[in-house]
């Protein structure tokens, strides 16, 4: 029987962003990069894997470390972090893990006899002449075994702020030069490589690999433009940035990716694997931007990168994505939501929730960590896509101290939301928090259902209130006062 689970999917001490879900046999596996709790850079740890039976996706099992960065021959002080991977089963029945190390851009491969065993370094993706495949920008590989044809998708692009992007159409020679220099620096390209591509080096690309899983047997081909070349296409406003992922549903290819607004996961579709892709829409945003017309200024969470994909598990489609913690883009946690693929092939955007994979409102009974909140906002949550530092002041966020995970930085006007709970009438809500004097106003989004006065305390303190709700409701806690607060847990009795 499926037990209650919530977002994030895994224990609160675990940080697996860039999730690629795959069903192999009777289990679903989530492969991803691996952030450090409170980390200072992206993807600081070795790859680990979790899996669950397709019949019970509440029963996730830690499979351990499946591949270490130090196993790659190119590992070194300047190439020690592994970015977003993908795994595919080859025609020989073995499993191949595709990844990139931080630094020079090329794609490497490890192999294993089982989906979540101990992978061994296998080689690097190369051209037919034996040289490394470096055309365009190899990064964030997505792989599919398409009825025996091994297809590799990859790419990277810039994701410029809107105000900077607006000036592109009338770019000056000075801007062009800055742009060339930026691509040379970011993508380790020569001037000739940057200027010699008619379509530019930035965008999503496709190439076919031989049965050796390493050798490109087709020329890399652009399938989705980056931000600079998207004007006038269906991708304008949602151009490719990163996070290539590919699925085939029936006779249609679904390319899932992170666009220039990289808090989102978007999709594009085509009847062909390497051409004619058309923008489909947003599947999810980790701050609900564009959901029901929501603008970035009304983001319900701190936002930054997003990366993930979709998978059908036991007859139900899900989208896997990640959320940000610690006021940075370097400690990201795996989340998932139910989605629907309509009869016309469209995927409506879904909201971020607390209930996640459970798919039903959580029973308002027992103790829940505060950190499973799906909305944490002070009404002016920034997008930190372009930040290289942690946001530590006046921004509510999930954090940790030793073995405790909690929400900190809560100040006047902060709203913390949980979607959804199933209430059974009058319930005693107990909140564990610390901080200064103030008030918490409790609501279900439509009306106030109670409030709690807070008194100053440097240690965790319990506050209780009876609330009367029946049925499915969100639960919102709004903080009022001139102090700062931390929230540890909620308990329903």
C-alpha cells in the first residue's frame, strides 16, 4: 500500500537535481547530478541513484554511489564536478551513463550491467575519425534507444536577462564582440568555432551514435534554437537554454528542456527525431511562473535553474524537476508532480505542490517537516539564475543546521504554503518555531481560519491552535511582525 510521501521526494538531507526518470523492468530509477547540502558550486558530489517499484512509487530505495568523478581519466582539480547525466539501455542490454565534467565541453560515457550498479568509465563521444565530438556545445546529454537507433541530444546556450535580450535585434558591433567573447569563455571555443557556425554554436542538437554507443555516425543537427536565433520562431520567449531530454510517445518525439526563463521545463514536439520541432508549452515552473498568467514578480518561490523530464510509471505520467534551497542555486532537491498528456498531445502546465508523487491531498494527521512547503515567498522572490552568491538576507528559504532542516529568513509578509491537505473537521495544529514577537495568520487561501500570537524565543517553541476545515484545502501561514523567524515543523492532532 502506498504510504504518504511528499516533495521533495527523497530525505531532506539529499540533494539530487537534474533528475532523469527511467523505468527499467519493474522499477523506476531517478538519475541526476548531486549537490552538496549548503554547497558552494553546482554538482559537487558523485552520482547516486534512487529507485522504486513501479507498483509503489512511495517506496524509494537508496542504491548508493553508482559512479565517481575520479573514475574519469580527465578528472582533476579543474575537472572534478559532474553535471546532469542520462542513462539508456544499449542494444547489447547493458546500461550507458552519459555525462559531462565541468570544464572543457565534451560528453563522456560509463557502462554497467544493471541500471543502478557500479558504473565503469567506458569512453568519450567521438567523431568517425576518432576526434572528440565538440561541434556546437556538448553538454547536458539526453539519450534514447529509438527501436535500436541510439540518438544523442545535447546543447547549451545563453539565457540573458530580458532587458539585455531586448537589445539583440539591433545589436551593435560592440555587442557582437562582447557576445563572441562570452561564448569563447563560457564554452571553451575558439573565435573560429564561434563565428564559423551559420546557425551559431548555441542551441539544442541531435546526433546518431553507432552500436558502440560512442561514435557519431551522423552530422550533429540543430533542432531548437538558442535565445539569439529564436526571434520569429515558435520558440521566441522560450528558446533553448539547457537540460536536453527526449521521450517518444507513440509516433511523436517530445523534447523536454529548460528555456531562457530557466525556472521552467518546456517541451517541443515533432514527428521526426531531428527536425521540425514546434514549441509546445511549459510543463512546470519551480516558482509557478506562467501558471494562470503569473508573472515573475509574483513568483511563489525563490527561482533559478530547473532541469528534469517526464516518465510514465504504472500508467500515470509524471514530471520530475528540482527546487532551490539555502538561498542559492547550488543545493537543489528532486520533486515530482502528476501531469496529463491530452488527446491532442498537449501537456497543460501543472502547479508545484507538497503532495507531489502521492497525487492526493496529505491527510492532516501527524507531524510534517516545515521544509516540505511548496510555496515560500515574501512577495518579492528573486530569480537567482544570474547570481553567483547565496541570498541570505530577508529572503525566506529552506536551510539546515547540523541535522535539522527548517525554513529560515521568515519576516513580515512572508507566506508559507502547503498544497494540499485533507482535513477531517476541527483539528489542533501545532507549530514549532523560534524568533521574535509577532503573529501568524492561518488561511486556506480563501479565508482566515485563525491566528497565533508569537513571543520571543531563541529556542524552538510550540504554538497550538484549533482550526476547522473539512475536505481538500491548501494551508497558508502568513507571518506579521518586525522580527525574523524559523519554522521547524507542523503537527496535526
